[in-house]
């Protein structure tokens, strides 16, 4: 998925679904990464997780911040 799919009306990065929290499997698909990479990003605090009961979620803002950091590094 290109970054164009993430652009909101004001130009900020935003998930196309408008969700506030994403399940792990959704994040893997959204970022096109595997589980090992996902857990490395969490361990290095590049992606934040939250728990609701036993379910693990990634806040949308954390995904946007991570993608923005990748774009900034590439520039």
C-alpha cells in the first residue's frame, strides 16, 4: 500500500479504515511485515501496543508515527 492510501484530508497520515486500534494481524498486513519484525518494532518501542483484556492492539497514531519516521529517514 502506498502512503497515498494513508493521506487524510488535512494531509496527516491516517489509516484508511479510520480505526483507533488495530489488531496485530491487521498491523502485519497493513505494514507488510512478519511477526518477528513486528515484535522487534514493539521491543524497540517504534510501535506501541495496548492491551484490552488479553487482546493486543496497536494504536493508529503509533502506526502513523512509525510510517512518518520511515518517510523522514528516506528523505
